[in-house]
């Protein structure tokens, strides 16, 4: 059996997730998709910024992730349908335990192809409070200003 190409081809990223939440742990999961969804993803037709994942009935589900309809077909898919996450049973149990403790949510941070398969990187996240967000912005701005002055002097 020939070895598959394991290069990662990123389709979409969720930059807002790191800004609004503290990302604690990352998990890779496969996605159960239809043919038109895969074709649309190959054309970079996805938005994961409003998405989240849940564990229901012993299965993982990706919710509110929009995959644009494939433009070259008449019978497509629903853009914001629930998509099943392909996870091992032990991963689901571990995630369910972490999520049931409270205060954590499961967010998609990247959507990509790996070895020809569509994958999603999920992050266990804790929401930042508004003062935490303001503090992070202030820290980033001072660091940017410091780097700018160092470049001008050097």
C-alpha cells in the first residue's frame, strides 16, 4: 500500500477563538462529509468562526460551521447542517468528562486536509472576561510599539 502524502492544506482558521477564549488543549478529529461538501472545501468555501462542537448521545457533532454550496451542482447540501465528528470512543469519554466539569467549550480552530482527508482541529476553551481581553490587547499594543522602536533604532 503506498504511503499517503501527509501535508496539511489549511482551508479555514478561527483567529477569533484565541482572542475571545483561552485555548487549553487541542484535539484533531475527522469529519463525516458529503461529496459536494468536500468539493466546496477544496475551493476554500468554509467559515468556522461561529462554530462549536458538542458531545451528544456518545457522538461528537460540529455545529454552526458553514460550508458553502458547491457551485457546479444542482443538488448540494445544507450550508450549516450538523456534521458528525470522527473521534475514538475514549476521546469522546475524555472530552465529555472535561466538558461536564463546567466552564469549558469545544471550538474549531482550524479546518484542513491531511493526507486527503478533511480534518478539524478542536480546542478546549475557557471564555475570557472582558477585562482579560482588554489586558491582552494592551499587552499586544505595547509589545508592537516596543518592536517598532527597536527597529527604528537598530
